């Protein structure tokens, strides 16, 4: 092995190649992000509001992560600014859609905690009810002895930016006995521990739909982690949960959104 100044030449060359490759990947990622927002802003400038809404809330997630998108949009559409464009595109808070159950032929959410074995009378994608679009996910489930379970969607939402105030919301329509809730599961690597946080608000909407929301995700996750003496350096949400707290329930779940709290 040839050594120069105490270093393995082969190792040094390999390290240099790795650094150069990392630079190339970073440039590629940055260019992809730049191109995405150039395209989105061209739609906005042309006042193609429906196209801009579809792109910024959904299509862009094919190329960039949800948090990366919201961080960039937070700079493009600062608090108190560009109110007209925000209203046309989002109608309020800036958000991206983690799930809208459109164009699906099979259920998306699956049981997670498995504290009991639910009897699933029906679980399907339905076009009978939707808070937006045409489809939602329908449940008709029973729990022996009044137990309950969580139905979950797997996500990957890092909580590493205290300056970006994020919230999650979901839309549910149910029968009168349903006492469900929105929750999130947060992991704290490297310990692997987790904490479940319940929704902080609910809003009654038209046609029996209810919006369940959980805000200030970073602050709540950090508080929970510090309370248990877990590392909060790499916190992330890995599951969005619907708490089905009832013995028997029929309900619909529609849009799951990650949004910026203003």
C-alpha cells in the first residue's frame, strides 16, 4: 500500500471521488428544486389557478419531499404577503396533500397498534362521499369488548426546522357514535422510541365532515422527547394515525394534509 504523508493513497482517492459525487448530487437536487418552482411560478403568473393548485399541493411531491416543498413555499409566499395568490391556490394556509385517496382502487390505511382484532365488515375506496375531489376511504369496523385500534398511513416528515411551524390535518365523516381522533407517531433516532400526540383542534364543516388538526408539530415533539430524555436531533413523524375509539363505527377519511401554521 502506497502511503503519502501518513495517508492511504487509495483511500484518499476514494474519499475525493465520494466528495465530488456528493457535490454532483447536491447540484442535481438543487437544479430539480429550482426547475420545479420555476414551473410552478409560471403557472401562477399565467393565473392558471387550478393547474397551480394541483402542482403545488400534489404533483410536486413526485420530485421533492413534502417538507422541502413547504420550506421553499414559505419563502416564496411569506406570512402576510402574496395574499391574492395564496387565496387562489390554497384558499388559506399553504399545504401539500399527503393522501387524497383519488385514483385508488384499494384501501390505503392499515391497522397499526393491533391491540384488538377488529371485525372489518367493509373497507374500501368510496366515491359516495368526499370532502374534495371524488374519493375517500370508507370503513365499517367493529371491536370486541369496546376496544379500539389505530389506522395508519406511513409518512416521512423530519422535524428539524424550529422556524417552520407545521401542522397536520385530516377530514373525517362518520356516524354519530364515532369518537375518533387524529394522532401522529414521532420517532427519536437513535433510541427508536416513539410518542403519540393527539389532535389539538376540530372544526365542523359542511355535509357532516369534521376537520381534525394537530399544530406546532416541532414544539410538541421536542417537548415530548425532552420529557423522556430522548435525543431530539433527528425527530421525525413516521405515521399519521386515525384513532377509532368506538365499539362499532362507519366512517370516511379524506384528505390528509401537511400545512404551514400562520
